[in-house]
């Protein structure tokens, strides 16, 4: 257990390091975060382009309850800092030959889009991948010793097969306040 005089050095200012820093700081630790780069964020950063900043890493918020826990742990509320808006299209992919594919919050719609773009075999592979991802997600939920991040059938938990979490389990756009 930390005391107010505990000194902590965290190497890495990605979302993991920043979350740990915030929790430890809230517990009274004297926290220093170091990073080899000149700005925080790690993979969660933008890169300049002629058209404006481009996301280099994460673009959608998955597992919203994890972030809600982080804010709750430091006696804050996620909704006081972020406005989450559900989005239908999770990701739009382009290929050099002109093909494109939208993956959406609706897995059946995503499957239909894959059929249209790449045929029935690719759609079957997507369905198999989704089923495997669900098994992994469910197994992870059952192994959490502290009962947090339980991935059971609770209505408040997102289903990864339906895309990233937001108010209703659909993808979310993040607006910093
Ligand atoms: C293209 C892409 C898209 C993604 N899309 C999503 C998404 O949509 N939704 C989602 O939830 N997740 C997404 N992810 C995953 C998500 O980005 C990562 O899980 C998350 O950012 C990892 O955070 P982290 O703090 O663990 O590591 P990192 O972000 O990698 O941070 C590690 C930090 O440590 C620093 N560091 C490492 N070694 C040293 C050292 N020796 N000395 C000093 N500093 C050091 C690095 O510079 C870096 O800043 C995506 C990832 C990628 C690459």
C-alpha cells in the first residue's frame, strides 16, 4: 500500500503508463512519468499530413467500462471529461485496386459487406474469427479474480462482436472537453 511519501517512476507515457500514473497519484504517490518521445500518448497519437492530423493508432474506444473504472478510481466521472457518440461505421478500409469495406457495429451487416466485397468464403472466415474472439473475450472475463471486467451476459457489458463500446454497445467518437 502506498503512502503519501512513496516515490514512483513510470517508464512510458502511453495510455497504460498514464492510467497507472493517475491511479498512483490519486493514492498519494509522488509520480514521475518518463518517455523516450517528446510527447505523451504512445501509440495514441496523431501524425501531421497535408489534410491535417491523422490518427496513428487507436481511433475507437473499446471496453468503455474499463475507462469508467479508471475515472471512478480517482473519484472522477468519464462523462464529465468525454462526450461519447455512437457511430454506425466502425472502420472503412480501402485497397489499391479500388475495393473498400465498411465494418459496422452490426456484425450481420459487416458479414454482408464482406460477402459483397470479397465473397462468401471470406465472410465465413470473418464469422469464424468473430466466434473465436468471443470465446477469448468470455474466457478473459471468467479469469478476473477481482470480479471486475466480467464479460458475462450483463446488459451493461459491450459485446466485442458488435464493435467498440459506447452508450449502447456501438462504436463511439471521443470528444475531449
Ligand atoms: C494502428 C493501431 C490501431 C489501434 N486501434 C485501437 C483502437 O481503435 N482502439 C483501442 O482500444 N486500441 C487500439 N489499438 C491498441 C492501442 O493503441 C494500444 O493497446 C495502447 O495504445 C497501448 O498503450 P500502452 O500504454 O500499453 O503502450 P504504448 O502506447 O506503446 O506506450 C508505451 C510508451 O512507452 C514508451 N517507452 C517504451 N520503452 C521506453 C523506454 N525504454 N524508455 C522510455 N520510454 C519508453 C514509448 O515511447 C511509448 O510512449 C491500436 C493500435 C495500433 C498500433
